[in-house]
C-alpha cells in the first residue's frame, strides 16, 4: 500500500472509531491494563462476503446499534486482505471480517479482542499470569495487536489503538462463553483472574445442563467479572450437542421472546430453546453469515 492510500485508510478507520454511538453515559474505568467491557469485541468471521450485509442488518435489527464504515485492508502481520467493520450495539460490540484471501493461521480461532491501555504491559502481564503469546506484537493500520492463549487452549486477541477509541457504555454486558475441560478449568480461572484483576461471582458445581443442550443432567458453571466484562466458564466432558461450543458470546435481552422474534424476522435461525434453566431463559440462534450466539434474559432474584 502506498503512503497516500495508507493515510487515507487510517483516516477512515479513525473516523469510524470516533463516530461511536452513545448507548449510555460513558463512564470509563481502568483497572490494570483493562479499559471496559464495551471494548471487548467478539471476532466474527463472515463465511462469505456476499452475506456481509445480511449479517450486519440482522444483528443490528435484533440488538439495535449501528455499524462503522466498512473498509478493505491488510490487518494481519502477513500479507492478506479482508473487509472489516465494527458493529456497535447496546448489548455488545463486534469486530467483523470477510477475508478475500485465505485467513492466516491462527487467526479465526481467537474468540474476541480486548482493548488494553498498553500492549507491551498487557502481553507481559498475560505471560506472568500463565498465558502463552501465540502471535507476538504486530502493527495494523490503526494500532498494535497480539494473540494470547490461556490454559485450556482459549485464544484471545489484545489490541491497542494509536487514537484511543471512546465507546458509550453498554446497556447490558454480554457473557464471554468459555468451554473448558475439568482438567484445565481451575488453571484457566486462576490465570485469567490474575491477568484481569477480576473475581468469581459464582461457582456452581451442579447447575441445569439444559443450558448446554443436556436437559436432565448437571454440570459445573463458573461466572467471572472483571474490567473486561462478564465471563461464563462451562466445565464439561466435551460431549456437547450442536450448536454448543460454537457460540462464543451470550447476549442479555430484556425481553427474550421479543428479541428472538426480531432475530427470526431479520433472517436468523433459532437453533435451540428457549428453555428455562433456573436463573435465566436461554436460546441459541445463528445469524446470516454463520455467526452463532446465545441470547438470554436474567430473572429477578
């Protein structure tokens, strides 16, 4: 890319980042290297560029919000090309991609990206906490990135921008849904909490496994909270009926039935549920382009 094109692309991306809708009063918090859950973007790889508009339209029709301008660029540490677009909603943020070239490994296996205040410090903190860095620091058109792997094989991207983004706070904070074996669950939790400075909000060893497609059984579920947002850790034997394990994020809805109606009306398919699992009702949907997501409500205690 020549210098003039690079500058033009940089300006487009910066404009996209600054044109962020406010979903609530923006109360920026900082704990360690973290910034806030509105900057935890689920990475969505669209299976076909022809489905891009259908996916974005369906997701925003379901949850509200708006997309950034779509750009085409190389955002990888090696030669490649992808269409890319942020999608901001009051229920969670997405980084979406439709690659025009083969996807360089191990990209596509990182579940999300966490904005950090200092990438070098974040990478060091992740290593100290027990993660391995599987893609070392690299530069993209608007900042720096790295990919880390936590105990249990959980890949996440860390990112930092030259121009700090300012996103409005979320109406509801989504769950980062982690599936991990009993062999590595405690190691994962210890490692991530050391990195994030978070806490265990619940550790229930016998909850309704209807939540993961196995009604009539129980399983262990750990819920974490940190400056990066919410995380739900499902400790299983790996005997998971489809589509469980493919959904990376769980979105909270005030009205689950109404949200599912919006999703279906905009082209999404209901894959599971809704089912009552005690403290919430839950369902799983697939949006155009292949993205699978859990959607739930939270019952009053």
